């Protein structure tokens, strides 16, 4: 983006095998894929933010996707502990 900003990354966490299931059940689910994970330097700490798919999907009718969404959320719960932060610099 060519801006002067702190260390900040957006990671796309998507399960390509379940994406077709999601959009076949609800076209607007594609607006929410992939599930983004944000990693940035906060004040004195690194911050990892993940939105729960069950919360994100509430913006569309996801009644047919509840099982898939819950399974995806379970997988995303492991993301924060698996992110390596070597690319971020200490001040």
C-alpha cells in the first residue's frame, strides 16, 4: 500500500473444500470468505485477531451452514497459537 504504518499483516484463512458448500447454501456467504486473521503490533505486545465465523455469518442467512461454520471456527481457534511472529520487529 506504500504507507508508513506499523507492522500489520492480514492473513486469509480459507478452507477451499468448504467454500463451495458455503456459497451453494447462501450466495452472500462469499462476501465473508476467506476468514481473515489480523496480526499487528499493539502497545507493548503483538495482537492477533480472528473473527468467529459463526458471528461473521450472522450477517447473511446461514441456517444451512451452521455445522460447516462451527467446524471452521473450531479450526480457527488454533490459528493464534500457530502464528510465527519472526517477521515483526521489536522497537
